[in-house]
C-alpha cells in the first residue's frame, strides 16, 4: 500500500506530455527582462545603473531586508533600462532590462559537468552561499531559501522533506531534473542537511514517475540518510503540509508551519540550485521550464535563463496553436493566466501551458446543490461551499473563524464542483480581506 | 363543568395580576433613561441609514450628536446644511457648515480611449479582478467596469453606462455618502465640492505611470506634463507621481487648465458649450 495524505484530494488526468523529452537549452534572448521582485518578500534593490556592462551571474539587485532575495544577471550585456514592466502578476513592477551581447560568464563560476561530491564548507558557509546566490523555493512559492534554513529560536528540525512529487498535471520539469541530474540533487540535499544540521532527508516522488523512483533509489545507495518514498498519485500532494502527512504521518496544525512538527520542505529544483550555487559557484539565473499543451507542436522541457520572454519559449516549441484560449504560467490547477506573452520567465515559473479555448472557458455558474463534494476533496478540511457566501456577505469575522486562512488555493473545490461555482475565486478574495484585517490588528 | 371553567378563569387572572405587579417593579428597577432629544434629532435625519456619516445608521448618529459637546466632525452628508442647522436648533448648539459635496469618477478610460488588451472571464466583481491582476486594459489604475460601486449606492445615483463601460454619477441623486469611495478597489471616486449648476472640473485619471507608458495605454490619461500645474492662477493643482490633482476647495473654475491639457484628461462638465472670454471672467468674479 503506497503512502499518501488522508484528507481530501483529487485525481485530475495526468497529461505529462513531456515526461520523456530531454531537457534542452533555449538559445539566449535578444533582451532579458529581469524583475527585481521574483520572490516572496520585499523587492530587491537594483545595484546597477543604466548603461552598465554586466556579466552573466553578476549581482544586479540586492535583497532588501530579511525576507528578500538577491537577483543576478542571467545574460551578459549592457543594462538598457530600469523601469516598470508587466510581469506574471499582471501588475507593472520594477525590472532590469539587459541587451544581450555574447555570453560572458563571471570567472568565478565553474562551467563544467564534473560532479563535485565533496562537501568542503561548513553549515554557516553553505547558508551564506545560498543567500548570496539568490536561491528561492523553485516549486512555485518562491520563498527565500535562506530564510527557511534559518529556523526560529526554540524550534528543532529533525528531518528534511524533499518534494519531487510534481502533482500538477502537465508539468515535468522536476521529473526530468531528477532523471538527468539525480546525483546533483542528492548532493544538494546533503548540502541542505549540513546547512540545517539534520541527519535524515526524505524524498517523496509520486508513483506516476516510476523511472525517477527507480533511478533515485539506485543513487541513494551511496547516500546515507536519504530515503526515497514512492507515493500514491493524488493532487495536491506537493503541498508541504500534505507531503509531510503522506511521508511522515505528522499533522501540521491550523495556522502552523512545518517547522512546528520538526520538518522543513524543499523542492528538488531548489536542491539542484543549492548544488550549483555551493559546488559550482553559480547563482540562480536559469531554471527548467516545461512548455506544454495539447495542441503545442513540440512540447518540451527547456533550460531557460531568467528574464527570457515567454513568447520566445512558445516560438521555440512551434508557435501559438490557433485554438489557444489561455496561456498559463504554472500548472493547470494553481497556475495563473497571462495577460500577454511578452512577460519574462521568473524564478518561480515551472511551466508554460497553452490551453485550447474549449477547455479554458468557464462554464456558467449554477446554484449550489449542497452535494458536499467540495468539503470531501478539500485537503485542509475546510467547507468551501460555506466560505463562498460568507465572502459575498462580507462576513469576515465568521470567515476567520472558519479558518479561511488555512486555504492554500489548490483549487480542488472549484475543480470538483458539479455546479461550476467559482469557489476558489471567492475564497481568495475572502482570504485577502481577512489577511488585511489580521495585519491591521497586529499593528 | 362550569366550576372547572370558573377555576381556570380565576387562576389565570391571578397569574396575570401577579406577573403585572412583578413586571412593574422590574421595569422601574431597570429603567433606562434615554434623552428625548435623540428621538427629535433622529426625526430630522433623512433615515437613509447609509452610513455616510461614519456611524451605524441615523439613530447612532443622533445618539452621538446628543452626547457630543460640539457638532464638530458630526455631519450628515445626505441631509446637508439644512438638516444640520435644524438639529443645531434642537440641541442649542452652533451648526458646522460644510460645503455640499458630490462624487466624481476619476477615470475617463472608456473603450474608445483605452484599448482592451486581454479578456477576463471570471466572476464579475471589481474586487475580484483587482485581487487577481491589473484589469482588462494596459492601465492598472483605471476603472475595471464590473460595477461594484453601483451595487453599494443606496440612492440609485450610480449606473453603468453600457457604451463607455464606466459608472455614471447622477448629480441630482448623489448625496456624497461615500459608499462608492469605500467600495471601489481602485479608489477612483473622490468627493468634490459641489458647485452651482453641477459645474465640475477635475482630472479624470489616477494613472501614476510615466507619460509615455500612460498615454500608450489610454489616450485620455494624465501624462504628468505639469502644464496645468504651471498655468493655474490659484495654486489649486498639485503634481504627485506623474499625476495632477485639482483641489476642489481652491479651484475657482477658471478653466485655464482644461484648454492647456494636451490629453484632455481634465474634464469640464456643466459649463455652457461655447466659451468666450467674457463668460470666463463672469465665472471668476
């Protein structure tokens, strides 16, 4: 019997079209648009000026405060301008635009494929390197990794959980990374273990990736204290609370963090970035992006420099299919539709999904039939059918009592609703309002 | 049989009498004194219960008016000065006179001026759209057009114009209660001084982008050129973040800024169509 989380969950069709497509490098763009706010927390502050020449890997914006992250040049060339640009969020935010000239890397970056297993640095040095390299959670939440590693005083972490679940349909960037860079990921996990001073790490992989499970099991023979767990396929197993429940059977209470049960969760992509930052001195300026969709001519996994316009990825995979209704950044469940294809790839972009208009259109909302399906699929044990009218009535006190802030916006409720009610849209609105009230109370 | 009925009548009457006596004493013991002026003041208030005064309904404002030392800061925007002076007579205090106000929408980005760049198919609610992203046009500051404001207006003074896609304020019905100001997630409504004949001059734009970006996304956007700021003889115009703002308390409706504005983002409403020099002078004096 395979492990999984107990509460709720759904089984959307897999559609991993690119599971057997090797990672390819995408040619450099003509201009790279690098937003200074690619992480959760305060935007970074640019340290270069218009006209400056920057090398690939050079620091161009410095993290501002504790919860923030450095941003590095992903290409070499001259800074064309620093201005507000529409990014994936749909709002205009500050970005550094670089005109690409050649590909001139910083000398300090080790540019070979040699697998460097030897860990020379101490935990603190690793932490500093991770912070300097601008590493954030690459699963999509983009929480600065160094903040996650710095466990608050009084809390004790006894094991790491590494997320190789990739429960979103269509996406395969983590899957391919595990197949092609498995050993590097394991060294990255060892580095994270050293940085956090823990002995055990658990890697969770869903059972729809048997090749990755087999390979990682073979590789972990030489790595003591890293265990591979094959998990039953169920969405949203990639949520950290669900993953902890599935692997360790520990329950993170309402309003709590994984640290409260002695666990910190990282993505396999993050582990790989940590390997590159520490062993190869390479800051985070490229990532694996899956470009996929039913009608896409050549769905693929690309290694993309941060700041590459999404339109050039689409171009490389055969252009926009005629029947495209929406272009989504991320997976179909939690991703966000883009307002134009010129927005740049950011640290958190795990995939680009082109959905045909027939599938992307919303159905007409019907009255709630009280079937309770949304309650049975909610992985957080909430009652979405109730949260929606509470938001409509602006009953924010009651919403808070009903634990609306526990919602992680996985979209299972909207997916399963037979009446096509936009449950998540309302819950998100309620969450943002309740969040504002809670913040104003703290002041 | 008749005895049973008799006993029933007697016992029930006794029970009633005893309860009445108990209730009388309880009522005496827990009597709450309420200032009779509260009822008088409430009778004067318009009973719209719109919350425009900042209190929960007209009764609540009446209670606060009676309780307060002065009438400073307590004002019913719906009733206006007429109602407040009547209340002042009841309470024997000095009425605070305020200029009557009116709500204006600081956006003129109809589909004609502001091209639609993407299509939103989610729930038709401005709050929902702005929680998600900037909106269907390139301008992230302008009206979203889902009509949250029309839903909160208690006076039927706001309607969506199907042609422009923007809400229109009915000057005759608007009481400046401020419900739309709170409801608009983009903060587009402003309560401005109400002039005679519903004359209005205001910058119908909140776009804080730089000029080229703003004008690319909307033909009637304020581009922050400061021309109006320089020409204004009354120092009523201030510039902030590439955006002009006309202070309605300082503005004297001379309309010099209107002709100066290169993008027509300053609107003049309620003026005679043909403007001559003598007309302008008449307005100033």
